[in-house]
């Protein structure tokens, strides 16, 4: 089974003192036990790096450490869902048509990538936001 994992879960798993760390770690253990295929968008890789190196975590996460986290925890086991020009055009058109502004576009990218990869579940800590973007997927969008 393919499951989409939002970047906030990868970050929570990587940052020991993150408030959602234990929930994220539990999800990753379940992924290993059940042999699910975790999926993330190609955009999500940059989002993970940006968050890990830019957020005020203590201790700070260096670019080298962020890369190691991505390489060992994501690239080693995740399927990366690539999006092409037409995908981004569709996502942006949906944002325009729905009146969505700001960072909601990034949530829309994640939902679109999960759909494109045919994921049966979407895991995020932003459940209400994702469900607003994809009301037809309400039963598939959940927190770990």
C-alpha cells in the first residue's frame, strides 16, 4: 500500500524535541512493519531541507545534517512523486479557482502529488487544512 507522508511528519521524526516526534516515529515504525511504500513529492524534499535548516530548532540543524536526514530517512526508502509543468499549472489554477492564497498552495501540491501517486492514505499534522483542499479524500487524510 502506498501512503503519502507530509513534510511536517518527516521533520517531527527528525527533531527529537519536536512536539509530534513520538507520533511521527510511531508512523515510521508502522510503515516498516506493514511494508507500506511511503511517498513524498519532489517539492517536499526542498520543503524538508528548508524547514530543518531554517526553523529555530535547538540545537540548530546544519545543512550537512539536514542532507543526511533527507538522504537516510527519505531518499533511502520513500518513493518521490515528481510533478511536471502541467501539474503545477493545474495546482495553481485550482488555487485561483478556490480563492486559496499564501502557503495553502504547498498543501495543494502535497495533495495533488498523493493523488497522482495513487496513495491510499495521506498522513499530515495539518489534517483540517488538507481536508479543506480535498473534501473527497476526508477518509484518507489523517494524523499519525
